[in-house]
């Protein structure tokens, strides 16, 4: 009888060990599910909070005008919330802003993950008050950092990310 009770104790101990293994396995699965839920929640919160807009513009010239001008602008909303834009500026230098578009009467509402693209016709000339200004040297100079600045419902926003584009011509000359 003593042998039988010792063997039964060993069986009970092995069952306990397998139960602890199952419990450890279930705890590990629960930890993985919790981490996935945490990452999903953090990504969802990141998509809903703050502003993040990528943008690009191009400068062109035309035979119809002697000044260079902004030919097109592209803005891309990278957040899962709408953004209200009142004005679009190009900051050419410290304190020098070129107004590209004005939406004061009817604000531009950039929906979640939406892209805004607008092409501009050639300009006649740029004016400050009643004085004609030539921005050609500032627009052509690549050493001067130019930024797209937006007037939004949350205040001033400077576009930090450029929209990456691929051009066949650049690959050809490489």
C-alpha cells in the first residue's frame, strides 16, 4: 500500500507540473494578446491626435510672364481626422511669406487621408502693397530653405515632410 500511495503522489505531481505548464502557456498567450491590443490602441491614438501633413510644390516659368511662379501644390493628410485649412503660404525666407491660396470665405476641409492638388496658371507679377517684387532669385536659390506653412483651425502648421516622387529622367541621368 505504501508503494501505491507513492506512485499516486508522483502522478499527482506530474499532473500539477503539466497544469502549471498549461497555465504558463495561457498566461503567455494572454500577454501576447494584451501587447497586440496595446500597440493597436497606441497606433489608433497616434492617427487621431495632432496634425501630420506632407506637401510638395513646383516652381515654373512661362513665356507669358517673366517672373517664376508656383505652378502646383500638393498636400496629403496623414491623419485619421479632418483638417480645416484657411490659407496656404510658402515661406521663402525669414519673415517673407508668399500667399499661395486663400480659403477664408470657404475653408478647405482636408478629409482623413485625403490629397489636395491644385495647379496654378502663370502669374502677371508679385505685389507687396503697390510695389512690384521679383522673387526669382529667392525661388531659384536652393540654399534657401523654403517651407509650406498652413493657417489651420489649430493655428500655424509648418509642413515638415516632402511627398516623395520618382522621376524617370533622374534615373536616366544616373
